[in-house]
């Protein structure tokens, strides 16, 4: 099965499923030991997705909220889970998708951040890293859309971990002034990462490589915009430029 056929079949599978939507809680993260492991780098919102009832999502939420050092241990555990994964063929990925009782689309407002996402067999966790510029978000707009087999009893659960980027005073003022109807520009997809953010066929490669690399904070290159540039661009354009720089910093190529 080639890639285009797999993507078409995956799109067809969407039409056979029932839908269920729910908001994804966004919680703010301050690493307890950034020199070691972190759950997500600065300037990102990491959406963790697992099967409902499994403990990992609750463990992540508790580690972030309690700030007791468990985030370091949990980051190491998650890294080992992802390190053990292997890529699969397009046909095998399609079969896994069809066998999944539920798979997910992640949306912020009208923007799709990921689709055809589901926990792989043997590892009840998916992590979707989304570059973020530090601007305002409406908490009700980050949404989990489940695509369920008719009559399914199980489901999925998700939590979003937000790690604020460092901002200058001028940058902070600019992103806070982005209009309410344009807040989608404050978070985006890892578009550099082949097509894994919108196609299911390589999602296991995305999980293995992208999330493995993001468990350590990237070097903070110079991301700040000069004050005069912010004044010239205005809030919305400044927010877009900051987001593009954040995405570039987090970018990588698969081996």
C-alpha cells in the first residue's frame, strides 16, 4: 500500500465513525529541574493523549500541578516508552487505525493540530508538540474530537501541558493585544515534521523521534524581536513572527 492510498483510506475511515467532542484542559508547567528532563520545551503546548481510565494522563497532570520533581522521573519514563517504538508500514498503520475503538483529532478553534491520532498497542500514550508564542488562548477552544466505532464503550483522554516561552516586555504586550477572534495564531503545528501532524501513516515515527528529542530543552537561540520591529509590525504580525521563530527553534529532521 502506498502513502496516497493509505491517506485516502484513512480519510474514508473518518466517515464511518461517530463523533464525540470534549474540551482539553490546559495546565501551566514550570519544570522542577530544566537541566535534566522536561515534559515539554519552553514555547510549546504538549497534548498528551491516552486511553480513558489508564493512569498516565492523571500522572502527568499531577506531576505538573504538584511540582514535586515527579516531572523529571515521568519525563524519563515517557522517553523510554517512545524510544522502544518502531515505525510501521502504511498498511500496518491503516490496520491499526481501523482496529482502534477510538482515534482522535486535536483542534484549537478551527485549526486542526493533529488527526488520526491513537495510542499504539503496548504504549498507552501519544504526545503532540505544538509551538506556542505565549499569547492568550481561550481554554474552551482546545478540543478533543473522538472518532468512535459505533457503540464503542471506551474512549480517549487528554491533557495539554503549556510551557510559557521567555518574552520581553514589548513581546508580552504585543501577544496580549492579539484580538479574540485571532487567537488561533498563538499556537500552531509542527509543520516542519514531514506530514505527521495531519497524516496517520507516519504517526509512530512522529512519536518516536519528535517527542524523543523534545524531552530535553532546546538551546534558547536569540528569539526576541526588537522593540522597533514590534511597533512597526503591530500585535498580530508580531505574534505570527514570534510563533514562526518558536517553530523554527523546535524544528528537526527525522533520521
